[in-house]
């Protein structure tokens, strides 16, 4: 009976850990240069027409967040959950230095009001 209880408790601890690991591996991707790709997702859609993907990419390397805006989509408001906020006139590349380690979110607000975001971790 004691062995069965230990087995059940072990499974209860092991299964959630496996799911968490699988979820975190799905959301981040290490590149060969030591950068971690930040997955950018659409937050909302204020317009009635679906727009093309604005081609926003981001990656984190150490404490430096690099964002690339490949298309001319106008001025994009960038907000990082550490308190930084700035405008980027596209197409362009921007960088932000994140001072402290932790989990952060970067939000991109396009001229039409559509928002995109990505979560990342600074180690």
C-alpha cells in the first residue's frame, strides 16, 4: 500500500512538470548565436479587416532585446513591462537594454490600434 501511494504521488508530481517543460520549450527557441527567439502573437484586432502579418520579430540575448520591423507599417509604439516605452518608425531595427533579470512582456501597438506582444525572460 505504501509503495502504491509513493507511486501515485510521484506521478502527480512528474506529469505537471513534463507538461510545463513541453510548454516552455514550445514558446522559446534558442538560436546558434545564444539568442532566444521571442514569439510574437496578436493581442487584439480593432479593425474589421485582417491585416497582413506586420513581420515583427524579436530576440533576447543576455539583457539586450532586439526587435526587427521588416515592413513599412508606420510608427510603432513599443512598451516593455520594465517601464520602457518608445516609438519606432518602420522599417527599422531597435534594441532595448533590460537592466534586471526576470520575466517581461513587450507590446507593439500599430498605427491602426492592433497590438502584438511577446513574453521573454532575462537571466
